[in-house]
């Protein structure tokens, strides 16, 4: 059975790259294990078709790894103002646009919101996160029931905003 592979939205890959990577992942699967460690080992030889997709300069790779860790931490920390009766808000609420596309690609920047987050910000963040989830997973047959709930939640949030109940 043959497969076609496509790049996920916002992955930074094009479909041609997804074909190369996906084909190699399938070959690894047929041979047994597919894990991040196995993928890296398979890509290590310069003649591997996936070799060009990895950063082999250890200094650059270490810095990229630390940036990935920082992104994980930004996504993992929430804040609730002392004495507030609102839901926690992720500190990585909004990306700050960089001056040029090159800077954006090189250095994503985030703003950390004030701990005095208002309900408009909170409901806007909730709608944006639900929309992003729906765009990413909504077409999956396995997640179709959850996608219906997410659409319903989006509708309910929209109704609260229209009524001013946020």
C-alpha cells in the first residue's frame, strides 16, 4: 500500500519535505521502532534522505533545544491574580510581531500579560485556543465528536460575548 504525505499547517515544512520524512518514517516503522531517538539515529549518516532536515552543528542544536524548552515553559505557566475570581490565563497570550519576516522566523517573541487580565482578554484567548484546536484536529475522524463539542463551545462563548456575560 502506498501513502501520500502532507505537511501539517504551520509546521514549516512543505509537502515535498513531508513526503521525504513520511516515507522514511514508514520505512522505520516496517523495520520495527519509530521513536524520536530512532529517527535521529537514522538521519545521522550524511547519505540519509532525512539528514538535511536536522541541525548537526551541536552549538546551534543546543541553542535551538533551549529555545524549545523556553517555549514549553511559556506554554506551561498560567497566572491568576491574587484575590481574583477568574480562570487561570496562560502567560503566553499573544505573540509580539517582529519587524521582518526573517526576524519572525528566527525569533518568535511573546508578551507576558499583566496579571490584571480582564474578562475580554480571557474570553478572546479561550475562543482563539478553541479555534486553533478545531483547525488542527477538527477534520480527524477519531476526534469528530470532540470537534462538535468544540464548535458548540465556540458558539456558547460567542453568545456570552454578544450578551455581555463573558
